[in-house]
């Protein structure tokens, strides 16, 4: 369960040294700090459930979401999330894992994200189409469709069969929300190969 310093101060108001009590709970493995002022009480919670509580507003995207949706083969051990208007990437390491946060354009942020609830935790994750767009937006620009295909299928190891099952209308809708050469080339590639 997520608790804040405020919750704990209320819970421990009968203690003379509340901060000392919180520190002892951390030392004894009853509390696990996520970021300043936010703690988790269960040591075995799946790390992805905590990503949006650590820094937000955010949703799981990029490599983590592509792996989650089986679009890339390797299991991603970093919880990668998208934010907006933060202007710089953030990285947090805690008991539950490594969390990274990168900006996407404001215009793209609200689309194609689903909210789920598991064991009392809310979490947000990009659709496979959105995760792919977010990742391409954050990658070095390519200059041709040929380079884009190399980036997708060789560098990022995107599964071509899974790629061909994506909702291309959704990608074309999303592509307008990013000002990015990679997105322009993705749009051209989809229109020339799959939308004839």
C-alpha cells in the first residue's frame, strides 16, 4: 500500500519523534521509500504498479510497454514512462527497481493510454501503437524509410509479424501529434506498404 509522510504523521501522532519512528520502520523493512515523502508498505509489489506514483502525471511507455505488449522480444527491466512539460529526463532507483521518465509532446500525451487497476493500485500504460510512437519520437532522427526500417526491425528488434498487426489508423492519427522526422517516415512507410 502507498503511504505518504502526511499519512504516517497522522498514524504516528502519539510518538514524540515521528521522523525517528519512520526511519526505524524503513530500517526494519516495514516501509520502502519510493521518492521523498512517498513509501510502499509491501516489499513484493510488482514494480510497474508503482511507476505513476513515483513521478507524474505519467504512463508506462517506450521499451517497457513494447515488451509488455510483446512487440520486442527482450524482457525490459527498467520501468520506462512518458511525461510531458518536465523538460528533462528523470531517473529514480529504489527497492522495486529502476524508473526512467522522458517527455513526449503535450499534444500526444493524453491519447491511447489505458488505465488499469490491480491489487488496489492504479496504473497507466500506452497502447503498443502509442509506445512505438513515443519511442521513435525520442530516438535520433532517421533520414529515409530504409533507415526507419533498420531502426525498427534491427536496432529496436520490433517483431515484424506483431508490427503488421498494429492498428495503423491509430498510428496515423497519433503521428500528427509529434513534430518528428521519425514519425514522418513512419507515416510514409505505413502509407506506402500497408495502406495501398
